[in-house]
C-alpha cells in the first residue's frame, strides 16, 4: 500500500464515523502519514476510531451532547491505548453494533 492509499483509507474511515466532521485537514493527513511511517496497520487505526466513537455515542443520554470530533488527533490516545493492549477477539463487531444502534 502506498502512503497515499494509506492516507486515503484513514480519511475514509474517519469521515464514515458518526460525530466526526466531514473535513480531513492537512494536520489530519500529516498524522495519517505519521501512522504510515510508524507501520500502524489500517485495522488498528479503524479499531481506535471505532472505540473512540463508541465511547462518545454510548455516553449517558442525560448528559449534554458532545460536539463533533474535528480532528483525527482526538483518536491518537485511543490508538496508543490499543497498541499497548489490543482489543479482544470479537470486540470490533460489538463496537460496530453499539454504534449502529445509536444512529
């Protein structure tokens, strides 16, 4: 996968998430390129975005809604978390179902 293909894939995953802006900034592209240079697989980036999104959409409904995520940088600590401790088998499907149920 070329760096451009990788960045394009990260962009598509980011934009498809609910509660993210439809804008993928130059700073976001630079971060995606840094992920590429670090050798982070796309499925790990997707896992971080799913986990972060699920945490946002599954919050207590009585609390005030959060504004949309405006940058890929929001997910960086979650990505690092997953790199240290990968998600258990089957957890991605669980996160996907939780997000889908809140759309």
